[in-house]
C-alpha cells in the first residue's frame, strides 16, 4: 500500500477474477492489429468478446481518432470492458471527443470544445467512420464519461500495487480528485468544468491525459512530423536529473537546437511532476515512442509505440512484479 493511496480507491479483484494484466498502449483505430495482439497473448473470442481465462486487459486510452477502423476498435474495447475482460482509462482523444461532441448548453450551436479547423482535423476520421451511426457514436461518448482518468490496482497474488494513466501521474492532483470522487472516475459536471481555463478540472484533465507540456518561447512555432503546428512540447515527468530542455524533451519531434541546449528555467522546473523510483509501477501511453519496447525506468513503462504510424501496438504482461522486466513486453507490427 502506498502512502498517498487510500485503500478504498485501489481495485482489488476477487479471487479468480484476474491473475495477470495485459496493459495495451494507444490503439488509434488499429482494430485488426489489436485483434492480432490479443490472439498472440492467448485471448480468444467467445460469444463475440475477447476473453482470457486468467488475465484482464487494461487499455491506456486513445482508442479513437487517426486510424482506419475506429468504430471496430471501440466496439471491441467496450465489449471487453462490459464483459469484465478489460478495463480502460480515458485518453486525451476520448476526452476531446466528449467535449467536441457536447453542446455548450441546451440549444447552443457552440460546443464545449470549439470546432476550429485544428480540432476538427483531430476527430475527422472518427466522425467520418460514424457518419451513418450517429446514435451509436453518441452512446460511445456517454460511455467515455463512465471511464476513469486513472487506475490503481493491487495484484491479487503479490499484493503489489501498480498504476495506469494515459499520460502523467500527478500525486497532488490525483489526491484532490480522490477526495471528491473516491477514485478515478469523473461525471458530466467535471466535463463541463474542464473547459473553464484555470479550473481544477481543466488542470487535472490536461495533466493526466496530456502530460506536462512546456511552452516554446513567444512567437516560436514547431511543426510536427504529422503536420500539426505546436507552441509547446512534451516533457518527461520522471526527468529528475535533466538540466536542459533537450534532456527533458519526451516526444519524437525535435525542438529548435537553441532551446534544446538552454538550461531549464526556475519557473518551468517548478511546474514539473516527479515520479521517483520509490513509487509503484506505472504504465502510460501518449508519447509516440519508436524502437524496441522496454522500461523507461524500473517502475515506469510507456506503451505507445506509434501503432497508427505503422509502428508497433505494444502490451506489457503484468504479473505483480515490483520492477518491470524487458521480456514482459509483447507487440505486433502494424501492417501498412
């Protein structure tokens, strides 16, 4: 048990419910690849749902957007969750889909997430694939609001606690959220408040599903490999020894060399979150990694290996160990 984790908020499966967990990174509509990964790990389709006799999947969010079979991937994931063969945490893409789809008040023509060209581009593939299934899409949006922002689970055999969140585990924000909600779940009022700049809900949603972003100097704009213009960059929240912005960077796209070499300012260092080696194992997605999957630290793994960009769809097979092992990663390549 961890110091900051009240017993009631830690999921404790009943005996026989799950003896191992398979955490899966960002699917982004790669439904066929997801099926291949599940089959490789011993899951079989029974009565229309993928199941394993002793294991349970944990999806780390971002099932929607970008990919070719978003609707199929969502059905697969939700069916597994409803059959208790999977759990899922919200990713930033699911949360953005909620606010993009929800009107800003009864009868309003505006939405909680403005329909700007950039926001529309992000959700375009999802809405296109649900064009003839509007009520089905709205049902998925309502389901998203039932999902938690984070999970903390005690393994039934080893009693080792491990954690799952889409992008960043911020102790202070999670503790405040627990005091109000009891666990990682949200409600519609949380969604509405999350679009109010500076609100606790906005900060919590951004940090847990988006991580710690630091702004580029005023006027600087970076164009990512997929064509998005960004005025901020993603950083490590476990980068305790970083001295420069380049050492803190955690995204595939580089930042301008002058910024990369600059020392981290006191203002930005004060904004950082520190996940140290004394904490339970943590699993995240979100960060578009490349190369051979492996732990980022003995207690930290990112499972987003750019599947929708023809990378790998990655899982970690968690069996209650305190230190993560390189040979516990499983993956399949995405077929172009």
